[in-house]
C-alpha cells in the first residue's frame, strides 16, 4: 500500500486470519449522525446494529458517553486520561494488545477511537480499512454473540501533543509553520451550506481538505494518491498540522491520513467548530 506506516491499518483478510489471536482486541466504534430540523446533526449510538451483527469476538466501544466528557455540552469532548484508561482496561485491553477499531458507518468513528487510544500512549492500534462493509463484502463471518473479557492491564501514558486547544488554534493563525485544516465539506467550509455550527464559515486562515476526498469507496486512498491529496493543501510540508471539523471526529480522518504518510506532527482540535463559534471574538471567514 506504500504508506510510511502501513501497520496503522489492517485489511479484512488479515483480521479474519487472526480472529483467534489472544492478544487481539476488536471494537466496533459506530455512531450514526442524523440531520435535525435546524440543519445540525444528532448523534445516535450504533449499539443496536452491533448487537444484531458484528465481527466475531468484537466488543462495542461507546464513543458518545463512555469515551467522552459529557459535561461540556459540546459532544465527544476529550475526557480525562484516567477515564479513557479505565475504559480500555474495562474492555480487556493490555499494554501489549493489538487493538483493532472498525465502524459500520463512516471510517471517522474508527479513526476517532484510534486517536483516543494513541493519545493514551498505546502504539498497537489499527483501523479496519474499508470498515464493516468491506468485512461483509469479503464474506467474512459475523455473529450476534456477545463477548466479555476480564479487565486488562493497560497503563495510559498520555501524549498531549495529539490534541490542540482553542488557544493553540488561535495562536496558529498567521503562523506559516502551522497548517490548520478544516475536514468538513467545501460547502460547510465556505458557509454556503444550510448545515453550520452557529456561525457560518471556517476558522480564519485555515485550508479545506474534505475527509471524504481522502477515501476511495470506503478505503483510504493508496499511498501516492493520499500523499498528493495531503500535499496539495500544504499538510505534508507544514512543520505542524492542526485538524478540526465540527466536533473533533472527521478531523481524525485527515489527522490519521497524515500519520499514515509520515507527517507525524499532527494534532486534532477537539472542540473544533462547536467550541469556536461560541466566542464571537474568535475570527472566522467565509468563502473558499
């Protein structure tokens, strides 16, 4: 696949061949987004779909509540390292586990879960390339049976540089060494879409690289095509990249793609537009 870090992905065939590996932990991190009458999106758990059909041995990872700080009113806010560490341990993750994330919806939920594990210092996380759709298309087994494990021994060692806060994003405006990238669609970025987060447009000075432009039928684009897409927007040549979106989810697709190609100095602005628009003194722009 010609990536700098192909080990961050796993193919359906490779996962199927190693389902009995006692060191492997598999998690379905699915969330579904449905539009509301106000032009925004509502998050719904993928648990019911998981219970009806999933990869054998997989467990469900609740990104909406268990892996979020639910007190901020923003949705999917980064929780404490202690909360995340306890969550992964409760699901049977050890320090040497190989942890695979997938989604039955868009890849972004798997990359968000992967980013959280990476933030906790675990270096053996992988994303199922193509997701559950590719798993089923490959005629691999599915089940409704539940899997429970005893607590794991994972010790979280946070890597704070993987996330950026509002002040870091504000300081990056006008800094030629930082590429701040908006992962939303061109229409949301420009302010031409009905969908917005309270103020239309994007963070001043940021560029736009729609997360779906990094995908090819549910898979990450191959190495050279992925590099071209990232380089065209300045992500590979930047000293540092800060990715954001509406709430810190689809931004992890852009951020994960950077890591795949060897751009290692990448952070996700967790609050993203949901936080930024709250303060009208924070600069925004419209247009492409």
